[in-house]
């Protein structure tokens, strides 16, 4: 059977990326790239270093401007307005905070910006930071910052969550907790775009995987279907596709 439950299959896309191109100076990083994220699914974006995963996420968030093509998020065209951003939570690369503030202050500030209300202690508990919410963030470890970045991304209950390498700096317990938390969030109706280099991890977290190579999604599959088909060869299969086409060398 396929990895996505029947109820998730035919819903409207939460994100639609259509024939998108993006260049930095003369170097084209994203080329004619198209894919969709469906409601309630975890879509795992895999690609080698420099494949363009972060760039693609920034384009979806409107943090970078595309050269051509079209992206819609929650039915709104990116670049045509910002209303959709209050329904999106994100953590791109390493989360940045005002170091002299503590986690409670940072989350409270974020809620004000988003015009949302939520229980800060509940969120800190969810990400494993309860008890250190009053400590200045400059005294946090890398993994603690990552957990706070996730808290900030989810506290306003967004419909779409975009997480760029969220496992960076997490210990094995943190990785297991993150996996469980992402499952809980999708059960509540959240849709998630997740990037990672760790094939094994994304295999256990995502419903579908898209492989970004040569600036485009060269392969997309249901994780469960592919895992059943490949068995122990799953990782080798994915690696063979990830490295097949490196943009600039073709
Ligand atoms: N602001 C920028 N200006 C110029 N080039 C950039 C910029 N950001 C990224 N690039 C280039 O675009 C390409 C894709 O970078 P990007 O960060 O999107 O890749 P990535 O898949 O996220 O890589 P990683 O796995 O290392 O995080 C790289 O060649 C990078 O050097
Ligand atoms: Mg990146």
C-alpha cells in the first residue's frame, strides 16, 4: 500500500511550485522546478549540499525573489501579498534570536507579531525546553536553540510548517522526539515541508520524498511504496538519484 492515507490523497495542494527558476548572479540554482505539497502530509526534500533546498524554501517564504514561474501557498500567490505568512511557520538554516532575551520573551514577541495567542509553557514542554524558558538564549546549546526555533515555528499553530534541516544539533533523543512531534502536528492537520541530508531519518518521517538535483525535482515517490519496493536497497537507490545530476557540471 502507499504511504499516504486515502483521506490525504486528493486534497488541494497547500503549496504549488510551478516551473520556477531562480539564479544568483549568473548562476542558475533552481531550474524549471515543479512540485506540490498536499494537505496533511510531510514532504521530505532531499538533495546534496548546494542542491538548492534552502533556496527553494526561501522562495516559498518570499525571502528570495524568483526569476520566473509561480508559487502559491494556501491559495495565495507568493509575491502578491503577505497574508499567508501568518499561517506559515518556518525554521531556515540556523535559527537566529536576540541572545539577551529568554525563550519565554522570544515566543511572546513572536505571538505578538503573528497576532496569535498560545500557551508558552505548553509549547516549551512540547519541544523539551520546559524549565529553561527563563534562561537567556545566548546561554543555550546548539540543540536547545534548534528546539526553540521549532517552538517559534509552531507556537502560532500554522497550517504549513517549513523546516530546513531541523535535526541539526539534536541528540538521538531529540531526533526521536522531533519525529513524534511532527507526526502529532500532521495529525492535527498541519502540512510539513522538511529538508534533510539524512536519508534514514527522512525515510522514517516523511510521507513522500522529492529529490532535488540539477535545480529540479528529478524524482518523487511515496516513502512506504519505495521502501517496500527497495527493501534494504532504499538508501542506495536514493543516493544514486541524488548524485546523478549536479547543476553546472552537466
Ligand atoms: N545568497 C546567495 N547568493 C549567491 N549564491 C547563493 C546564495 N544562496 C545560495 N547560493 C548558492 O546557491 C546554491 C544552492 O544553495 P542552497 O543553500 O539553496 O543549497 P542547499 O541544498 O540548501 O545546500 P545545503 O545542503 O548545504 O544546505 C549553492 O551553489 C549556493 O552557493
Ligand atoms: Mg541548505
